[in-house]
């Protein structure tokens, strides 16, 4: 049976962030993920995870100036020192929260640099991050994101991610397979899962279109959950969607998926 984690950046937005841990636990989730932890003290987050017996599944490394529209800096030449500082900051939180996965957002393409320059920068930064955290048994995740949600994003396709994995050549670097983005860009979800087996270590879900609960839209997630069970998937499935109304009102799918 799949293990589901609640993305607290998107779900339970009816209450402040700190109160979402209780909501997630109370509705049956055993794990949580979110974009960034850095506005909260690591002590407070650790206490919440312990109080509600939740696993910290995932969070993002620092991703530049989010409010100004940046979506990562890993592919941006000239930002290597800032990236390295972010690796150490993320590691500090990951160790305290016992989080075993860190997602690195690549960033948007910058016309001041060639595509090859940005690819080389991305590979070098991911190698640096992977080498720093390797001794702590923490995995680095890279994620293709569709061209509509984040225009000009560097990493947009699964085959591109697979090619980058070869170039990065680190045993603790994996793909974060977001089936919402994958469906928009490529489709053929089961075939993609089968082809990429062993290359991804985390799955995320949301409906297409709309990015809402997974029991609506064009993807038959319940069928895919069954297939993942049959294939022996041991990782988490992150619920990275925007509830269509209140979060609790849309959670009927979770009981069905866990039955």
C-alpha cells in the first residue's frame, strides 16, 4: 500500500502553517513535505513532528529570491557560492528533522548564458550537494516541471532528467517523479514509471488539469497506485495539490486509496 505525505505548502491552507501538522496527522497522513522550512526554527518543527508522530519526507533547498520570481539557482553561473551556502543550511535542517530527501530546484534559463553553460553549472552544483550530504545517507532529488506552471524552467522533461543523472554520476541523486508535470509534458505514465524504475525515489501527485485532488481529472490514480504496489514501490507519494474546496472535504480519495 502506498505511503502518502501531505504537502503543507498547498494543503490545509485554512489554518496557519504551524497548525497544519496537526491537521495532516488528524486526517490520516503519516508524512509531511513542504517547499521551505527556513522561516521556522528547526526546534519548533522538530517538536511538531514528534508531537504528531510525522515523518519529514522532503523539503526544498533554498531557491533564490522566491518572492521576486526565482525558482532555484542551481543552473545559474555566478551563484555557486550562494548555492553552496544553501546546501549547508538545508543540511542543518535535514539532520535535525531526520529528513532523508532534499529537492534542488534548477532555476529558470538565463539568456545571458548558453544552455551548455547552464547545464554544466547545474551538474557541478548537484555534484557538490550530493558529495556534501552523502555521508549522512540523504538523497538529492531533481524534478522536471512543466513549461506552463514555470515558464523557462531549466529542467522540464523526464528524459532530460535521466540524461542529467548520467552526467551527475552520483549514487545519492535521484529524480522526483511528479506525475502531474509528467502527464502534462509527456503522458504515458505507467510506461514512464517502468522505464525510470530505480531512477526516482519520490512520487508526487495532483489531478490534470487543475492540480486538485487526485480522484478527479484525466489520470486514473487508483489504478496507478495498484500498479505501484504490484511493482513494489517503497517510497512516499507526496500529495502536492491545491484542494478544490476545503482540504478535509476533498480527502475522500485518501480513505479509498488506503482501503
